[in-house]
């Protein structure tokens, strides 16, 4: 009976490890879903799924495992990943705030707008003019190149951030 308990305990330990690994994979899938959403990439990538299934089939074969049940397990794992990517939960740490994106019509502006919206903020985008600048009192984002940063800090905005001077 001692041997039976020992083997069962080892199986229980492996089951716990499988659950921890599935949780890690699930969290990574949620992260991937957020990335795909901001880049407008399709959730489903059947080509990648086929590559993974081929690799897993090779690993199963090398380890003497039957392919049919392993394939079913991985199809379930894919389903869980697709679900996680389709409904990625995001911290809502900006909920209730209004974020104004200046010049938000470009790639960098859209990136900041998606990021803020994904974290619960209400996002207002205006083009390259500064009218309605006062509408967002909490957060304003002005996506610019590094070269433009020094030029912009010389302007006098009502809520200007003063960059600390670098010592020589």
C-alpha cells in the first residue's frame, strides 16, 4: 500500500505542475491577446497551430506517447488560449480618467490611445492643432520624436513638464 500512495503522490505533484504550467500559458495568451488587439492582428493563427501540433507530435513520438490523446489535449490548450486572447483582462487603473492624445492620428498616437483605452481611460484624440487642450485635465500625451522633445519643452504650455537638465 505504501508504494501505491507514493506513486499517487507523485502523480498529484505532476498534476499540480501541469496546472501551474497551464496557468503560465494562459497568462501569456492574455498578454498575446492584448498585443494582437493593439496591432490589429487576428486572434487565430492556424499556420502557427499546425507548426505547434507538428512539433508536439514529434515530441510525443520521441517519448513513446500515443498521438491521438496528446493531439486532443493540445487542441483543448489552443481553445483555452484563443479564449484568453479574445477576452484579455486588463487592469483598469486609468478608469474614470480622460486622456487627450495630441497628434493621435499617427502610429505612435494610436499606440498610446489603445494603451490608455485598454486600461479603462476615456480617450480623446485631436490632430496637430491644440484646440480643446483644456478638455483633458488629468492626462495629456504628446507623442513626439526625441529630436522634437527639446524644441517642444521651450514652448509655454499651461501644464508643462520641465525636463531636468543633464549635468555635463
